[in-house]
C-alpha cells in the first residue's frame, strides 16, 4: 500500500477481542420500526471512524472512545438493540439496551500514513473493519426468510444452523 507521503508499507492491524459496550444509563425499551426504504435495502454497512488526538500518544484512546460510546448509546438507543423480525415479517429493532459491539485495534502506522480513506483501497480498509462472524450467517438467513418465510420460526433456526 502506498501512503500519502509516497512510501510503500504493509498495513498490519492487531484487533482486540470484541466486547459489548452497554449504555451508561437505562434506555427506552420496545420495538423500533424501520422505514420502507430500510426494509428494501437490507445490507450491513461497515464504517470506519477516525479520531485524531491532540495529545501525544494514544495509550488511553480505546477507553476514551468506549466511555463516549456508553454515553452516546443513551440517546441513540436503537444502536444498543438487536435486529429481529416482526409478526408481519418486517425487519425491526428490538430496543433491548444490550449494548453495541466494540473492538479496539492497533495498527503499525499513523492515520496520515493510511492516506485518503475517502478513496478506499479495499484490501487496506477491510483490515480496519471487524467482521462479526455470526452476523453474516444471520443476514443470509434473514434475507432467505424475507424472500420465502418459513411456516414457523423454528424452521428459520434449523435451516440456518
């Protein structure tokens, strides 16, 4: 990969174990119904968030971001919920307050060395995104279910096991 300064290097990312970050306060519970647009485009969006520290070093960056996420989840509580299927067969969010997946990672470079992330190099950016293994299976099963719903929900779990 070529960095913004013209040097070529191999990006190495060491990911920590995924943890659940719970909202710092109790959140609203219940079902959050998605729009028709969300129903028709059932995709997993993988995002990268970059934060530049004004201080030298990043020893406590993960903890700072995790603590901020705990506070944010109080106001954006559907992100701490779980996707499920309504009785009408529509995708909905069950606002459970269980938390959001957080993975701290460390790379062998500074942000400036990665270059312009708005012009993505898939090989590089995929190293920066944590892929939840169960989620992919769940989505494949979910899309199959939305196209031809089983006679009962148990069939969904058996077919996807």
